[in-house]
């Protein structure tokens, strides 16, 4: 069964549970790229969202026992599809708020065309383009994944500290990859490095040999590659290695997937690629609470952005509970109230505790599976990163960066 089929069944199961119990439904849009170039990554993210909704419903539900229903819509990691998905959940399903979308282009398209004009809060778990911070959004766009303004700088420092001083950049022509490539170039050059070439490429081409031959001029010591693994990234690495053009790669989280190793080969990549990834603090009590529950449900808690997916659904439920009513106009302020100090700390899975404290008029402070959700004025959060390389066991091995 496809990822889309599995998640539609999961969403349907939540809705059927609400009908059987005879409770009212409170709908939240769950917009995600369940098809498209990162479908494998999105599976665990949606599973994290569904786990949070299930815990909310199992521990008393929303408000007066109402059921949280996540309405799934496919943004396909594409701006137009993001607009269509947003229109479905906001205008047809009449959701109170939206979690998602997955990719930056889809998120930018959805929020500018649909959610902001409708006065609906959107809270993304994995859209990271710096351009999202600059939106005139009336405090309606939030995210629990840090902006690539942080990740691009962290990856540039890693490359420079590794001793590389001359790099070429190739980036896919979309919001996410263009944004992080721009940050990387600026930061690397500020440290004293040289960008020998900086070129956009179009996704889904059969071969990138011509582009790579041009990029290889000027004596670069490696390539900073910003792409989605499923649209151009794997092909670019394969073409580079097969033609002896590049044998060292720095990449961001759009390139992290097991298929990269499976299709190119661990021996061909070992010692040649480093990938940065927004992550959780694996020793933190909130992460461990999520990890135990997600593992029990059959998921991998260290899957990219799975913890972030959990957090957006749980946070949105807390905001609705804090607002005291399923009213679109009250979600933004309530979201900020539940996400940061002051207040008693709430961790993943502690819905019943949070619900009781809110009923007593007490402040709460959600500290999530992916980290603290202390939103700044742009609706952004800080974050930590993991660095992935190919290990001796032929899989990805990680080092946490704080």
C-alpha cells in the first residue's frame, strides 16, 4: 500500500472513532508531502502527528470531550499542490487551524494564497526556508523546525572546519534549496572560503553531467549540494562519482534518506558525504517520552522530523484547549501562551495533565519532543543539528551537534 493510502486510512480511523463515540469533531488540517520527492521522509512525520492526536483523544479529548480529527491533504512538496491542499482543508473542510505543509515551497504557496487571507494559523514541522521568516503573516505562520538561516551557517562551518577552502554549489531551483544555498555561500565566504561556482539546477533530469562539468572548473575541493534526494540529489552524486568530477559532498536534510545509500552504495559514499539534519536532544526527558510512545506504535523516533510532526499536532491541540473554543481567530495568541514560559512544564503524552491545568486557569509551557517551542517574533524557533555520515555498518551514523 502507498504512503498516501496508509495515511488516508489512519485519518479515516480517527474520524470513525469520533463518530462511534458520538462526540463532536474539531478538525485540524494535516497538510503533508505524502507523494513527491520526499514521500519516504513524510511517512514518519504524519505518523508522529497521528500519535499526538490519538493521545489527545485517549486522554479526554478537546474542550468538553470533543474529538481532534486530523484532515489529511497532500501538498506533494509542490507550491501549486500546497495551495490546492490548503484550499481543501480551509475552505472545504473548514478546519480551525493547519499543521504543515512539509516542504518550504508548498508552505509558502499555501500560507500566502490560503491560510493568511483566511486568518488561519499554520504550524509547520519541516518547512525551513529563511523566506518564511520574512512573510507578512499577521502572526499566523509558525514552525517548530529551525530556519535554514541556522542550518546553512552550521553546515558552512563544518565544511570550513574540515579544511575545505574552495567549494562549488549546486542547488535545486525551489524555495528550500535556494534559501539554504544562499546562506551557506554567504557564511562560507565570510569565514574566508571561496565559492568557485554557484548554480541552480532543474529537478528530475535524466543526467546532470553537463552542469557538473562546468561546476568542476576552478579547482573546487568538493560540492555543497542542496537538493531533494528523490528529484535530483541522487542523480547528481551518481553522475559526479561516475565521471570523476566530485568525490566530496556536503548536503542538508533534503538529502537524508536510506535510498541515497541503497542506490549509490555505501562503499562509494563512505568518507565522501556529510549531511546536516535538524534534530532533537536524544537525552532530553521530552524526547524520551515521545520516543517510548512512538516506538511502541511501531515507529522510529529518530526518523527525520518525526518528533517535529508530533509536536505540531500536540501544540495545536494545546492551543485550542487554551483558547477554550474552536475559533480560528483565537489560535495564534493561545499558541504562543502554551509554547513558552512561564508555566508548568508539559511534555509529550501529558495531555490529561495539561487539560487539568488549563481548566484551573494555570499557565503551561510545552517542551516538545523536538525541543523547546519558544517562538520568536517571526514564529521561529532555535534548534540543534545532527551530522550524518556513512558508517562501517553500511548505514547512516550520526553525531549530535549542539
